């Protein structure tokens, strides 16, 4: 069966996962992890991408990357090939030390982004390596807590939280280290029939409005760039006309309740209803 082509466009966020062959270690000691970072920074310089988050475990890693002008796959091919050569030479072995093709998932919403940050930061906690995410050395969380990093773009990582960077930083710490008593759930609490709801709203974006995947991803990340204004208004109008609640629409495109409510108040429904197409729910 042919491989499914990867979706690529500038500005896209990707959750990258790579494991060791047969779940064997890919890092034997701290020197290996340090070398991996050296090669990662070299790849970043050559292939123009941003590193937003990472966690290195002994037999796998996770990263969140933002694409530049060059496909992320070229950067990862360089990284994996270079590291395998280093590893094989150091440990007098041959062959690939990775479990085939890496996994790449598009990050298409703030909800998924927040879930992902918490999941990655708590990987070492779930594995029983440390009791608290802040105690694990090989994770972005320590960089962000210290507000300094040569590896990740902290400002970019925090830019998906609302408010200025100081407030975004506090929200991030609350997300990772909070006890669950915070006022905002950051999209971590599941909603009733969440997948069905998401699929129905995606149907409007993909089938009714026929938007490109790039545009859909930008909208679902809450991108407020002016070139998306008409598409955003149209989507809100279509979704509201179909009976979706303001809260549901706002959550799907990562906007505030009040922002979507203000759009709804100014909708010309007589014009919208002429173009309504039935949406499966």
C-alpha cells in the first residue's frame, strides 16, 4: 500500500514522534541526548523551522515543530541520518536505530495544542522517572520555567495562550503544574459527543465552504489575520444557522465566546440561509 503523503505548508504545527527500533533505547546516556540537540540545532539552521516543545525519553522523543519554507521531512531526515551515524560509530553497530518512518500529526486547534503540552511535559512523570514535570531535565518545561532556551522559541510556544507573554507564562505554568482547580480548562475537559460535534463543524469548513487544509488549520488555531476575516464570518454564520451553540463554534476555531457572539449579532441571516447546506450531526 502506498504511503499517505504528508501535509505541508509554512506555519503548520506538527507533533513529531520517533521511537527506537523494537522500542530499544536511542539514547544510552546524557552525552547522546546532548549530541541529538547539537544535530537538531544544526538541522534548524539548515532547514528553517521553529522548535516549540520537546521531551526526550530513553527510547523515543516527542517534538512540536513549526514549519518554515522547507518541508519538515527534509530536516528530520537530516537529523535522523546524522544521529544514526553518530550512534552507530560510538557503539560499534550498524543499521537503523529508529522504528521506521516517524509519526507526524498536524496540530489543528488550541485544544489539541494544550492537551499536547500537558501530555509531553508529563511523559516522564507517567513513566515513573520523576514525581513532578519540573524535575525532568530533558524537556522543554524546564526551559520555559527558567524563561531561557537556546533550543526552543519560548515566545512562540507561549503565543497560543491568551494575553501578553507574562499572563501567557502564568497560564502555561497553571496548565502543566496546576491542580485542576484553575478557572480555565484549556480544552482538557472532554465535552459530550465531542468527536461528533467536531466532525460536524469540520464538515462545514471542508465540504460546505470548501476551504483548503491550510486555511482550516489556521482558523482552528484561532488565527485572527485579516485575510481570514470573510471565511471566519461565513463559518460562524453557517454554524450558528445550523443550530450550533456559540460556545461550540468558539471552541472549534479557538476564539472567545464574546468574539463569536459579536459576530453572531451582526449576521444577515436572510442572506446566509440562502446558502445553507445540510450538515450531518
